[in-house]
C-alpha cells in the first residue's frame, strides 16, 4: 500500500477524480419534471426561471460558503450585504431614470452597471469593517459567532432603515430588461436570461480564480487544511479577509439582482433569504463552491417546478430537498475533506 | 433556610441583584394598584410571559450551550394550542387543559425529533437547521388558515373567571375593580413564579450540573461517562416544554394569537437579546433581561421621541433617535455585551459583589 502510493507520488500527483454524480442531478431533475408538467413550452419557461433564480442565489451564497470553509465562520449577518446592495441599486438607479427608462439596451446597461459596481464596492467595504469589528474578536468561538453576526445583522438592518426608511421601495426593471422573448411557444423573460448570463460569468470567473491562479490554490488549500497553509508561511488571516470582502461584494451584487428579480425591496429582504442560503450551502457541502453552484440551481429549479405543480408544497420544497439530499449524502453533495 | 430551599440554593449572590429582583417581583405584584391603566398591566403581563420564555431559552443557550432558532416555534405551539382549543370549543377550562396538553405533546415530539436528529452535529449546523425548521413551521401555520386563522390569527374568549365581565365584588378594592382581568393577571404572576422556581430547581440539580459540564467541555463530559446526546436532547425537550407553557400563558392573557405575537422571527431575536443582555447561564439573567427589554421596548420609544424632537435640527442624529429605531440601540448593546460582558448584567453584578467581599 505505502509502496504503491510513493511510486505514484513520484510519477505525478494523482489527479483528483471529479465526482460527476451530483452534476447529473440537474438534467435528471429537469427531465423528470418534463412529463409531470406536460407542456414543453411551460417547461422551458419554468426551467429558465429556476436557473435564473438559482444563479442569483449562487452569487449570494458563494461568499458565504467560502468564508465558512476557510475559517469555520458562519456569517448569520450575510443577509445585510444583500439588502445593502439592493438599496444602493435603488439609490443609484433612482438618479439615472433618464437612462433606465430609455428603450435602448446599451443605456440601460450603462445605468445598471454603475449600480452593480457601487453595490459591490460599498458592500465590500462594509464587509471589511464587519470582519474587523464584528467577527475578528470571536474567532474560534462558534456560539459567540452565531450571536455576534446575528447582532451585526440587527444593527445593520436598523442602520439601513435609518438611511433609507423602513418601508418597501419599488425597484423597477430598466425598460429594455422588461418583457420576454419567445422561443417557439415558450416565453422566457429577458431579465431571467440576463441573470443566467451574469450568474454564469460570475461562476466562470470564480472557477478560473479558484482553479487556475495561485490565490485560488491557496484558498482551496486553506479550506482543506488551514494549519498546513499557515505552516507553509502564508497568512491565512489576510487571505480570509480578502475572501470575506469578496464574498460581501458578491452578496451586494446578488442583492441588486435579487432586488430587480423581486422588483420590490424591503430592509428585511436579506434576513428572509438567509434560510435559503443556509439550505443551499448545506446541500452543496459546507465550503464547496461547486456544491454551492449545483445546490443553488437545484433549489431554484425545485422551487419553480414545485410552484407550478403543487403551490402548497412549494413553500416547503427547499427543506424537503435538503432532507432528501442529506439522506443521500449526509455531508452535502461535495463534502469538504476535514469535516 | 426555607428561602434558600425555595431558590434551590441558587441565591442571587449580589446585594444589588437581590434588590433588583425583589423590586421586579414587587413591581409585578403591585402593578394593578401602583400603575393604573391597561398599558401598564399589559406590559407587566408580557414581562411575566417572557420571563418564563427567556428562562426556558437560557436553559438551552446559557446552560447547555446550544443555539436554537426554533424556540419561538414551541412558544407558538403553546399559544396556538390554547387559541385553537378555546376558539373551537368555547370558553371553558377543559378546553384550556386540552389545548395545553395537546400543545405540550406536540412540542415534546417535535423537540425530541429535532434533538435526536440534529444535536449530534456542531453548534453551527444546529443553529441553521433549527432556523430552517422554524421558518417552515411558520409557513405551515399560516397555510393552515382554517385552524390557525392564517395571518389574521385567532381571537377567542377566555374562561369566565378570567374574562373582563366577571366581577368578584361590587366594590372596588383600593380603587381597583376586582374583575376577571385582575384574577387573570395574578394567576399569570403565580404561574410564572412557580415555573421559574421549577426551572431554577432543574438547573441546580445534578442534571443541571451535567448540562453545564457539557457546555464547558462536551468532550470531557462524554469522557466522564455522560451521554451528551441524551442530555442535550433532554435539555432541548425541557426547554421546549417550558416555552410551550409560556405560549399558552400569553394566549390566555391576550385572548388572541397570531403569527406576529408568538411565531415570528422578530420574537426569536428579542429572546436572544434578552438572554444575552440579562446574562446567559443564570436564570436570574432572564428575569432582568426580559424586564429591562420589555420596559425599554414599551417606554424607551417615548423617551426617544422627546430626544428626536429635541434634535430635529440635526438630520442624522434625529433619524438615529427616531422612536422606531429603538432596536438599533438594543442591538448595539447586544453586540457590546457579547464582547465586553458575556455573562450579562447579572454576571457583572455577581463579579462585582465577589470583588467587594
């Protein structure tokens, strides 16, 4: 046994086998839903809606799962960054009504992109302060972490209410994002297409950073074994704060997307989505970005299919999905080694 | 000596704390006479209910070291049990009894299941799972609107003895009319006192010591031969049972129950704040925390209104002091207390008292 491993190690590092079964879940689920739904065009619409919702959830949840993987910190206050992003989008877009109401897609994009940028920058900055002030003093104390991040969220939500007021604010879609495209009989809302594109690009960039750069290597190594990375001379603390800021910024971006998806935003929206995020990262395997991606899409698809087939069940579909996945793989789809 | 036995040997151990506790008890007992008006009585009743609720949460969080976000679920089960029974069967004591018993059984089974399934995992996962379960239960309750009245909730009549129409005597006593509300209030105070002393008895028993040992070091407790999962589950079930009773008390007092009064996540956050600010790991902390929080919740707003009007020229400060922002200040207090004095007000007072002697 030992002899064979040493020879292997001398030749080349054994390639990590990609576990493909969870990947198959998505097409299997989608195909299984087709006969139940019956009509092909409805199925296309629902599938797109599910994928769009899943992509937005992924943007929000990816930071949460990485932060947990790196430092065992579960941020119950993650929702604040979502809310913050959405409210910033309202503020920025509100100043650019001339461009959001113009029918030209280019102008709409020129209005939405700065809104997204502002949301990411501010959410990232607030994330930095949040990590320093709220989370840093309680590393390694899970009980306090849960409470302190919860407290941070309460204070954050109240501060958002101080700045923007406590009432719900409408966030209308820019003109060119409204309406839907027809593919044969199937109608697909334009905004959902946009969400899928944005979500896929975020996933692609993140995948590239994590698998092709040294930074990504360090992050992945840190998720696997924090102490080992430290003992090799890398400061995991700095790495962590970088990931935390990036995660907060992504939550801000996700907040903009989610706000436009819902078209109304409230100061409580972040807290309401928290449960969904936890379900997603539990399904994916805490700390795994790939698992988080598949988990998000599964949640999005199941929510939309169930919403069409059995609206009453849809309210619990996420939890049911979590229970089923955990019965199959108790540590989530892609368990992260050390736990 | 009797006194010490009554408190299960767990004396306040601080003169200031003792004075505060006596003041709270006296304040509650004298409310109908000292502070006339419906608002004061309602505030006092709410304090009583929350003392039981927060103490039961402390049993879990402070004594066993488990963070659960499903506590309002059990609170809600108790409240809905009484509400549904009284709403369906009319105002009678047998309806109250049936409602409470069914609610207790439901809480027992649910907490047992949740405990056995998920108390083996880390604190973090338990917090997440309970959050998910509680959210699902809330949706479930509002969906079953035939039984629960949905978002509108249920109104019902309390048994005659407790209803405002009932009168003990024609003549008011010390300027207070002796009606059913007064009886209901004193019944509430008495039940609160009994339940509180019972919980004090539990946490100071050998069983309670094991819970504390698990909180301090679960691995060591296991090594000493205590099955931590069993003890944790017991603690979970006990805490759920007391929360259910608190819910039943609330429903009986309000003669109404809806999702916002007993099930909502806001209440969960309130409880968390009360436990931590008052002091985790000591039941007196829940008394102090609940009393302080509810008084602040009901009266700080008036004070902040004054301050906010005084600051009407300073835009940001005015908004920060807006009466609706009271939770902001309590949230900050909460964050600070987790860092600075994790044992809360009671812990601080006790340390001080120990320092003096």
